C-alpha cells in the first residue's frame, strides 16, 4: 500500500502525532481531484517503479 501523499510526493504529513490545534490533522486537501491523481505521469511512474520492485523482489 502506498499513501496518496507519497504517490504525489507531498512533503507535509497528513497527521502529526501529539498535535491537536497546531496542525490540521487528517484535513489536508490534495492538490488534485481524487480521480485525477492516477492520471499524472509522476504518480504513474512511481506506481510503475513500485510494481517493478515488487516483481523483482518476488523473483528472489
């Protein structure tokens, strides 16, 4: 599994443990509509790289 924030290469965490009012935990807005996330080349490249690694690791 890959968090969508990682697929989009976002640097801010969606949740920062130990914070209540100083960080908008679990209320982050994505820079794209959910349906458009998989349409970006960057995200597709990251997912393809993960698939290649999983396939290669499975062959060992």
